[in-house]
C-alpha cells in the first residue's frame, strides 16, 4: 500500500513534472513560447531553492564519528 503524500509534496511533484515536460519539449526542438520560457525559469528557480533547503537540512543533521567513537555535528563553512 502506498502512503498518501502530503499536499505540499503533491504540489512539488506537479511542478517538477511540469518542469520536465517543458525541458523535454525544448530538448526535442519544439519552440517554447515566451510565457513558457518564463514559467520554466520560475520553476527551475523554485526547484533549485527547494533542493538547497532540503540538502541544507540533511547536512545540518549530519554527524561525524571520530575514531574514538565520539560524534560531532558537521560544522558549516561560511565563505
């Protein structure tokens, strides 16, 4: 039995599918309208921001285990 996705995940999945649809149309040589190009740029930016936020969350919950068995949180490098 498949778990029901929360609405936010459904919306993210819908946006990703639309982004892939536009990318595939462009890849096959089909010309996108100006509105579709703007939509594609917006969807790419939203995807990039969501990916970075999720990846940051993973890194913030990452621990490094030292040879002596102690664990320390991964530190953020600013720069």
